[in-house]
C-alpha cells in the first residue's frame, strides 16, 4: 500500500465517503501478511517509497501467484524480477492483468498511470547487446518507480566512438546506470566523461577469465573515475532503485 493510496483513503473518510470501519478493514493488512511460505511486506512503500519486489527465479509459479495476489489485494504496483517465459506464462494464466516484459524478464502490474516523480532523466547504458536483460531490468525498475528513462545500448569500449558520439545525451541525464560485462571498463569511461552520479552494474557476460562477472565487478570497484558506485553482479533491480533514489525530488 503506497502513501498516495493511504492519503486517498483518509481523504475519503474525512469527506464521509468511506466509513471508519471500512477504512480499518482496508488497512488491516498493514504492515505485513503471513502466507505460510512468505511474509508479504505491505509497509515497505511507506518506509522506502517503493513496494516490495518479488524475486521470481528461485520461486515456483504457484508461490509467485500467491504473493502477487496478496499485493494486488491491497493495491499498488507489482514487480516480479527474473522470470523466464515459461514460468511467466503459467503465472499470467492465473493473473492475466500482469504484463510480461521479455527483455527484462519481469512481470509488472502498474496500478496507477505513470507520474514523473524524478528531478530529471535516468539514462541506462549497456556495453553490449548481451547486457540488455540486466539493463532492461534496471530501466524498467526506475521507470515503474516514477522516473523518465532513456536507453543507450551496445556502446561498449570496443568501439568507443559509439559512446563519445552521445555526449549530449550523457550530459542531459541526472543519473546514469552503466551495465557492462567482460572487463567492465565502460563505467570508468562514462564516469570520466560526465559529472553525474554513475551506478555501475557488472554482468556475468564474458569468457572464462571473467569468472561469471567477478572481473567486471573488480574493474568497476577499482575505477579511477570519481562518482562511480557499484551494485552486485547482474543486479539490474538494485541499480534501478539506487538511480531512482538519487533522482528523487
């Protein structure tokens, strides 16, 4: 339950459109609801400004359905990350109002129309096409939480002219999320070009010596460019939230 929904409920009580007992019943789910296999945190949007997000990869379709239905019961946005197409089909068969974003591997339900709540633009940059799933997870997260987002994909350092040609777009962003695998050098390059907060996301894309993203992680952590902050390997969701918090009005 998000602050806007609670404010709307309280205003309806004040105006006599909703009885106090009815409002109490609607608020009964706060702050959490036990489902046995999960304890759904309905209070998170009030504490942090973003509702609880469901990590779908290790969960069964039935568990995802149960958690999502509980979120839908009290209203608000829903985001389920790391869901493959087969599992998404099963979940959507029971909750058809969910929309599947294949590039981001996410299931989404947006309860309210988009409202720009950011100070400016969040730009999501990927080094390669193979990094797009993680980049899209970051972009979708930031957008769902009320930010204008633009994407700039496949502009890695192997063809550095591709990123150098985008100075106007880079300079116009308030926050930049840089997603890169292999050696992760793109975060340092972008960090050295602009005076903007950089949220760097190492991905597990790369050959053997990349160690499933460890090389990119260490490269980003050791960046000589100031203002580069690093999230965990493949953590597009965490990068999207960090960018949204930085960009919040």
